[in-house]
């Protein structure tokens, strides 16, 4: 049984980033408006995620680590939620199978909270505790009991970069949530949770942006675009500052890259890429999100229409801003 658990865990948990993803998505599902993520050594030795969400009922806390015991059943097909269905009640079971976990949680209705500790999936401590409403997960010594996987992890800096990048994008997808990210004891950034995407872009990407961005907002009913783009002169030599969301989900998209290039045509030197944060909304039926398991790629029904809509919207705003 244990071997099977560890193997199954490998499919869900392959590196610190996957743990951070699962925990943060759980926090969002729990209605948190404030989430703190702390990592040490790229998350390999320590990951903490603290939220102010619903908390877990005392009698459910242990159950949360049982495979499939708790799978959230969602009736809506909202895209933002499909993502959180990712592992259907397996994440905590898988994480706890290959690490040392501490859970501290309290619901609004309870006077005290509960604290659990597990090692390699085995419960080793369980006690009532005083704590604020919400949930804290601490994951230590990832893969301590699976040496082969332990060796597979990359250098601290590589693992932490992936996590920082992920949380950065979450702040843009969820600007109404306060995110705080702490790396090896240093606060990297904290967002204010006021719903202001541009303020988060400035907070997190200020170094990459370098300059003020033009804000555009176009709504054609079927499609809507909100974007923060740079003047042609403020372009970059790589695409790192081209960040795309569709219906609230961070994606990578050749089509959207091309649409940006279309719009800036003739204003750009070869091999330059304008800073562009695009937030596209399309009707969910016109979008296929299941073409790749990581859901980072999407396919639009009418690719031409999407590309032209984006390019035209950007072109228009570059013209009016006389950039
Ligand atoms: P899933 O999210 O697919 O249900 P998980 O293994 O990720 O499966 O989580 C198991 C359960 O633990 C969740 O369904 C939820 O009830 C509870 N849970 C996990 N994290 C939190 C959290 N931060 N706040 C409240 N409940 C949580
Ligand atoms: Mg989950």
C-alpha cells in the first residue's frame, strides 16, 4: 500500500512547485482573501502556505489526507474552477506520502483549532490548539523517504524561480486576493488585494517593465480584452514580459504572441518584443482547454477572429496614445 501511495504521489508531486500550486489552489477554493507563501531552499526543505479561508472542521482534518475522500464536487463548469479540480482529492494524500506535513486549521464556528503532524503519510501527532481562523500547511523535507526523487530536484534557485513565477502570475489572475511571498526569510513581494491588476504588475514586474504601460480595454461582447502594453520603444529582446491570460487562466499562446507582433508591425525592430500583459475573455464554448494535461495551452474555435481582435485592439490604443 505504501509503495503504491508513493508512486501515485510521484504523479501529482514532482517538485516543490506542484505542492505550492496545490496548496494555493486549495486556499483559493476555501475562499481565502489573504494567502502567504513562504519557501526555503527552493521549497525543498520548507514550504508554508497560510490562508484566512474557511478552515477545515476538526473531524474532517484527518480525512483531508485520505485519497479521494474529499474530492470537491463542483457543478459549475466555470474555467477557473476546472483547474482546481485538477487532482480530485489526491493532492494532500500525495503530498503527505512524500514529506513531513503540519496542518493547523480552524473554522469560524469552532472555539479552538486543530494541529496535525504527518510523516510519510502516517499521523504522528494530533492536538487541539489555539489559532486564527483559516489554514496553515507546512511541508518539510520533501522526498525525504524517496531518495531517487530527492536527487531529481534541481538547484534551489531553479526551484524557487518556478515558484516565484507561478505566484507572480496568480497575483494577476486573482488581484482581489492579498498574496505575500517570502523566500529564505526575505519578503519578495506582497500585493494589496484591492483588485488592481496594474498595481500588481508594477509591484512584481517593475524591473522588467522599466516604463509605464498603456492600458486598454475593449469589449465586443463575444470577446473582451484588457491589456497593459508598452510603447514600441520599450520592447525587450525576449518574450519574458509577454504574459497572457484567457478567462482568468495563465496560458502560453503562439497565437497571442503573433497577435501582439501583428499590432506592432513596422514599429518594431526585428527580434524585439513589446511588454504585454493580455487578459482575454472569450465565451467558454469557443475555447478548448484540454489539449494538454498542464492546461497551459488552449485552442480557440476561431483563431483568426481572436488574433485580429487582439491585434486591432492594440493597434487602436497605440494610435490613440500616439505611441
Ligand atoms: P481537492 O482539492 O481536490 O478536494 P485536496 O487533497 O487538495 O483535494 O484537498 C482535500 C480537502 O482538504 C479539500 O477538499 C478541502 O476540503 C480540504 N482543504 C485543503 N486545503 C484547504 C484549505 N486551505 N482550506 C480549507 N480546506 C482545505
Ligand atoms: Mg486541491
